[in-house]
C-alpha cells in the first residue's frame, strides 16, 4: 500500500472525523477535502503543520480584525 492509498483509507475512516474536524497522524496531507468534498477543505489536525495552521488562524485573524477596526475607527 502506497502513501496515497493510506491517505485515502485514513480519510474514509469515520473514526478520524469528529464534529467536522479531521485528525489522522497516518495521513501526511495538511489540507484534506471535508467529509462532504463539495463543501471545501479542512485541516488535518494530526499533523504538526495542520495544528500550526489552526493556531495561526485562531490568533492571526482576530488580531488582523482588531488592527483593521482600530484603523477604521481613527478616521
């Protein structure tokens, strides 16, 4: 079994999905299709890069919004 087959098998395994979040240490992909593929992509939180992306999104986006709001309010 090659890595692509392993990734597909992991993605198909319902135990790797919880509340729309995907967690698999065996799947090497950082971004994976959602469990319903036409709905887009999600992060594989089982990889270090996926966890870093999630932390970055949770920290950077609110800070960016605060910065933009402070600029708009000052005008």
